């Protein structure tokens, strides 16, 4: 099979080097060269004339809920059957790849095996989608986030409920048996569950430690919903890989996270709260006023303070998380980039590196997430300059070409008239 030669694109390698005009060559599933001397064209190459286009690594959604689609209440997660929801998960995967997300680091799903099933279909080439580390159910404890039961009305919620280390061990093993890649614990409370607000920590250290040990024993990753200071400290001490939200922090926690920065990833998932306070969820009853009662302004203030400090300390942040609600479509996760710049103090190039290089590392690869010779060819072409205007990555419209492992996933490029070898260019 011939190579793909992308010519005269503005290459953003996500290595720390500046973006520069150059050629990029893909052969098989890997990048052969990125920048440097102009590529020599061979007879069986496919050439993309990419002058004016921005070429960057594919992005990673750092906290994926593939099966969330128009969710307005937990009932929307609980009531539909797995058979119905697997279609939503497949649509979520397609929306991500079309928006330039070539990887999805799973948080949790509405049912146990939705992301597992979609991952396997995507890997078999039967469905469009990113590389997927499949999440399963959230694992929580009695009375905490996701426990929808009452003594007079026992019912199934969106989480699996365990108490004590033996139940925890069994739940994690069951997730591993069913093919889940990413275990997720609900360590802290949450503003959507008033009896356990965000600063509370219903799960014990022992439960978290056993969950982490078990997940790692099966070669899986473990992540945590953790907004509270104590919960986040438990997670770092217990060996949790991914910390989600992490709004509250004190000096000790910041030091602990800095010390652990080469083994943990942190996903602020700021979109949901920012959207509520911007009034974007008002049509669904979640007005800024309701957000005020839920203490969301304080959570946002703490998010800005904590993640700005974590940025300075070199923490590996990822973008995305908690998209798929009634007011936030799958595939718009790139909106987080602007928040990273405006509120956490990242430069646009650094924010893009969170979305790409950090994402590739979180996915568990050492050859993913940058444009360099030898790396996997997960890359996108953007009709616009994200470094000047991050909104070009806020949806699929400006993402004109997506490649994953050297295979074309999306292309709105058109053939150039009269060219000998296949030459593609952006549509007018
Ligand atoms: Zn989430």
C-alpha cells in the first residue's frame, strides 16, 4: 500500500516544538517523517495538498461517557435498556472521531458493557470510533453518589453499590471479567446528590486501596470521581491512576499530587459546571440560580484555583469529561480547550498538548499523541488555526480529515482536477 503524504501543512507536533509549515509522511500505521526536508513523492503515494490547513495529533476525550446522549436526569441513564443504549454509545463514538478525537479514555457508562461492546466493534473495523479504553459502571457505596435506593423503594441506580473491601474486590473483578479497561470509583460526594455534597468522602481508604490493587492485578486502570480533599488524598495514596474533577485542594494534597505527577493523570471535567453557570442548561431546569443552590460557583472557583496551581506543578491534565447531556453534545469536548486557556492559564499550545500528548500517554501508549517519526499515525487536519482561535476544535465542522493508526476515518477533502497521482485538497 502507498504512503500518505501531507504537504505544506502547518504541523503542530505537540512535543513542545513550535508549529511550522512542513510535510508529514504516513506509511502503514505510523508516521515516517514530520517536518524536515520536503517529502519526495512516489508513484503510489496519496498526496494531500494541505497548505492553509493545521495538522495536529488526534485528541483524547479524557473522561468519556460514550453512552450519554441527551441525558437530563439520572433516570435517562437508568430506564433505557442496554439494547437501546448501545446505539447511543455507538453514536457517541462516531461523534468523537468526527470531531477529531482519536482516543477516548473511559469514565463510566449507563450499563456495564456498553463501551466494551462498542470498543470491540470499533477495533474490528465495523463501527467508526476512536481508540477506546472502555469504562463500566461507577462503583459507589451505600448512600453515596449513584445509590438511588430508599428503604421503602429499593431500585437499581446508575452505579453498582458495594460496602467493604470484599464487595469492592468482587465488583472490580467482575468488571475485569466483563472486559472493562477503566474502573471508576465514586470516592467523593457530588452536588447532584444533596445527602453527600462534593466535599464529603463516603468511600473509605481501605475500599479504594483494595479496588486499586485489584484493578492493577488484572492489568487495568483505575480512576476516581473525587472532588473532596480527603478523597483525593486517599486516591493518591491508594495508587489511583486518574483523578477526575479534583476541585478542592490544600497544600498537602497539591504536594502529594506533584510528587505523583509521573504516574497520575488529572481531568478537571470543567465543561459541565461552566455550561450550567453560563445558562446553557437552563432549558432543562438547571439554571444558574439552581447551580447557585448546588454550590457550583464555589466548585468552579476552587477548580480554577486548584488546576491553575497543578498546571504550574507540571501535572498531566486531560480535556473532556461529562459531555452527552441535554445541552452538551458528544463531539463538542474541544470546548474545554478555551477554558484551559482562559481559566487555568495554559497557553493555546499547552492546552493542545493536554488534549493530544497527555491523552496518548493516558491511553497507555508510549507511541501515541505527538507528530514524530515512528509514532502511531493518529492525526487530524483542521481548516483553521486552533492556536489563534480554539473554537475551531469545538465541534466537527472544521475538522476536515481524521486518521487513526494510518487509516482514514473522516475526509471532506476533494480530488484535485487533472492531477496524475491522487491529490486531495480542502473543499472550497
Ligand atoms: Zn463523569
